[in-house]
C-alpha cells in the first residue's frame, strides 16, 4: 500500500470526531467481549432474542455489575470516575425501575421541573401527587424515564422503554427521546419493535448468545 495512503489514513483517524461513549472489550459472565462507540446525538437500537444478553450489556456499560474492559465518556476513562458519577452521566433505565417512597413526587428532586416535563409523556402533572401503588406498568415506565431525563445524563441506556405502551404513549416517549438526541444526548435502546428501530435509530446492532455484532439480520436491505 502506498505510504501516502497510510499517512492520509492516520490523519483521518486523528481528526475523526471522538465518540461520546466508547467501550472496549467489555465483558462479564454471559457477555462476550464487546466494542461499541456511540456518538453525540446518535441513537442505536439493540435487538436480539430474549435472553441474548442485551440487558447484561447495558448494565455492564453502566457499571452496575462486575465487569471487565474499558469505557470512556467524551474521552474521560471510566476508571477515573467514581461509580456514582459515571452512572449519573451514563444512565441505565430498566424496564421496571425502583420506587422507594409512597408518593410519586418524592422520587423527583425538582417537582417544578417534573410538573413541566411529565405532561410531555402523556401524563397529567398531578401524577406527582399519586401514590406509586396506583400506577400502571406503563405509567411507571414513563415516569421513570422522566425522572432519568431530569438528571440530565449524557448517555441513556434504555431497556425496552415503550414495552406495553399504547400507540399514543409510545409516540410521546419517542418524541421526547428525539428532543434529547437533538439536544446532544445519546441513546442505546433495547427494542423488539422493528418499526420503532427504524423511526429512531441511526444504527442497529444485534445480540445473539451474548455476542454483539454490527449486523441486524432483521433489518433487511432497507434497514438503517
């Protein structure tokens, strides 16, 4: 290969935009070593059969479970940050989030900001006054996502954020995620909805038996 070509390639790599989130050789039991880059404003849809290790990957990226490998946020190595600081910026939102107080409002640090955001998820602001016990599964999922967004993470790791939601609620969640992406956040989202992946995602990844690949066999020739 000509020397000039190699020099051009080195310059291109040096000046390529740095990914917002980067993980290398990330592994834990049930997860083969995985490499992943996620750019500012990018949404990646993660798909694959149940039990393939998708949630394990998200939890490992968030450093919620013991794992090996490296991670970096905007060039800052994960090992340089305390775990809570990393998780505030690289935030995992599970399918079922925890609720530790009786009332919804007790889970939000800024009730004023929450009352402005919650209606964008097709819920009334007065939901802050509701007991958690009266929430449906879908209401809990939307409120948990609103709670996460108000903490202003750089990266959202979402585990089936619209599972079980009706069409209107799904549209509301997707609209809010689109706003986050436009504001410079990044999203890695597990979804079993191919149409949703096509609407939101810039790329699709596939996981099978703990192995992450760039090829989603369900994307088809017309997939992103």
